[in-house]
C-alpha cells in the first residue's frame, strides 16, 4: 500500500527554498555544508518513525536536483 507523502509545513518549505538559493550563491564549501546540514536537521523533524534518515549527501543531491526551480 503506497504511503502518503510527508506533509511539510509552509514555513519549513520556504526555509528550504531560501537555503537552496543560499547554497548555490555561497562560494565557501564549508558554509555550503552548514546550509545543507541545517536543512538535513530540519527534514529530520518531518520524517516518519521508521523512515531512513536523510543524510547530508541526500540534501545536497536534492539541492542539485532542484537547482533550476529556485
């Protein structure tokens, strides 16, 4: 049975998009990692029990997949 998608509150989605834009504007790789880590922790708050935890590489991959949507 398919699972219902995770419902992320609008304020969390807006913060994600702000960080997405900041990630690609930031030239310092360490600061880019900080941005991705912040979003990783934010996404953890919205995951269901039993879901595989999102890691920093997942967030960076998501940022790159969404780069043209920022």
